């Protein structure tokens, strides 16, 4: 079967997306990644077919330039900027060019990134089967748990549920510019979309998440087609990366990274350096990314290896602790290797991931607004000295291995696309009259 993959052209989405595509390719399918030019290196590294679109609007280097603007933002402003200044154009370009690309390549079914919002209008119009995948933390539209933009704990008290619902309305308002970019396509095609229903353009066949069920909050309000899987990481198919392995000295290793997007806040890196400099019995590998110059952070302690990019999975295999922005991929890769965490959630779904790290006892988190050297140092020492964090992280290591996330997701995708290779029962479309979500404000 010829299956197309479409998603946001960011490493945090491309890495799990290409891993899933490779899994389906290994099962005999033709897997093709569709992307703007900046997505091509990820497809080539994963040995996947690649079809480019939007070359004029998003030439090579445009994605890094556009997303560099979020590097020093925090909280809701990260999401607001992305949904106002970047994603509307990505959606317009996708809706303009992708239908013809799908026809030219003979794609039979699509796997769509859940936060490449409204691109599913294309297969809906073309009557093509499609599935959605949550590469980021699941978006719970029922309001039974806090939206992933918040570090709020799981709480079923009436006031907590009301707070959750208000935040969902905020998401609807933030999404308005993206919806407005998609509406002309739907109107021209004569499609009648209920823009106040967050599931209106989601797949009725399958919505699959790489978040393991055991790592989520307890949620029983998912639509019938929702499936938990597990991390889409096989440790392969990524661009090679140099690292000075000879500098590792055998002391307990702390790996620290703030990811590839909201990673330009120098005060956070300085706090990490200062907190670990007082811990002489550990060694720190600090991955800085492209938005921070190490020379601006002051003296680098002798127990620190500071690099622009690091081979994260290989380092996590050796680590005793991960200091993380709480990106979902880094959190799951840490747990895959039984490594506890100290999280500093900055934006996007990171607060929700940090809340689950705390909830399940696999680490602690410090809000960026409350971050001090002493507070961070206390959290590091707490997690390193208390074996309970490591024990729980190793428990999740076993859970993740048993979940076999890539196989589970591939089984479900094959089944709903008619391949029936796996043993997963076919998901049924949700009952249209059910109201298991919070209605957004209508965009029109």
C-alpha cells in the first residue's frame, strides 16, 4: 500500500514520524513523506521517499528562520505566535499544493500529524482514508484533564474541571487564525464543517498516540477511534552526529537539553550550569542548540561538556539524570532508558508532560518563572539521591518495552486502512450525537 505522511517540519515531529513510516515500510508498504524543503534531510536520513511542496513560500532554511522567533518566548506566547504567525501559512500552502501531489504520486491513504491542523480537509474531500497521530502530548478536548499547556495536576474537583474548560476555550480562540486559513478551501469544496467541534476534521478511523497509556493521566473520555501506543523511537534513521566521547570521565552523567525550539533563554542554561557546578561528583553534557552562545553564559565548569548538538539517545543510555524542557520525545526517550528527569517546561505541550513526570514519580519539575540556581540544584539532588525516582523510571522502561509502540501503531494503521495485518480490533466511528468534548467558540 502507498501511504503518505504529512506533518510539521520540526525535528520533534519528524523523528517519530519517520520512525513510524520506516516501520510501515519494513512491513512492505511504500512510505512517502510530504514536506516543505527543510523536511527533506530527515526523510533521506530515514531512507524514505520524499515529495516536496511549498518551495516558493518555504525555501530551504525558512523553517529554522521562522521558528527561531519562539526561542525566547514562554508559556501561551509560544503557542500564540506559532498559531498566528507560522501555521496559517503552512496550512494555506499545504491545502494549495498537497492535493495535486497526492494525485501525482498515487497515495492510497494518509497518516497526518494531529497538530498540522485542518490538513485533513484534503483527504476528507478526496474520500481518502486517513489516520491522525499525536506525536505531541494528546489534546484532551473533553476537559476532564488539564490542557497540555498547563502544569496543573490531575484533579476531578468541579472547580478544576471548570478551569480546564476555560483553557480549552482559549485554545479555540488561539486556533482561529489557522481555521480562517483553512475555511476558503472547505467553502470552495462545498464542505460543511462544524468549526466549533474540535473533532470535526479529525479522523473517524483512527487517532493514535505515541504517549503510553501508563504515562498519561487517567482519561476515559476519548472517542472510540482513539488508541494509545507507545514511543515511536527505534534509535535509528537519524542524521549522524559527532560527539567527543573521549571526554566522558565515568562519573554519573547528567544530560541536559532544552530541545530545538524554545531553547534560547540564557538564564535557564546559566541556572543549569550553576546548579551542577556545585556537584563535583557528576559530569554534565549540555546541549545548547543554535540559539545560545556558550560564551554568553559565563565560565563553563570543568565538569561540563557543552556542545551545540548531541546524540541524545546514546547519551541517555549512559545517563543517571536528564534535565529537560519536558518535550514529549525527550521524556519518552529518557523513560525508554530508565532515566529519571528534572523538567523545566517552557511552552507548547511541555507543561503537560512535566505534570505527568511529577504525577508518576519519575522526576520533578521547576517552573521557568520560579527557576533559581538553588531550587534547581535542590531538585537535581533530590532526584539523584532518592532511588525511588530511578526505580519508577525503570518500571516505565519495562512498560514501554512491552507496549511496542511502533508495532502497536503500525498494526492499528494497517487494520483501518484495510490491510488487516495486526490483531487490533477495528475502531468504530464515534456516535455523532455524543457530546464528549467542550465546544469551541465558532470561528465564523
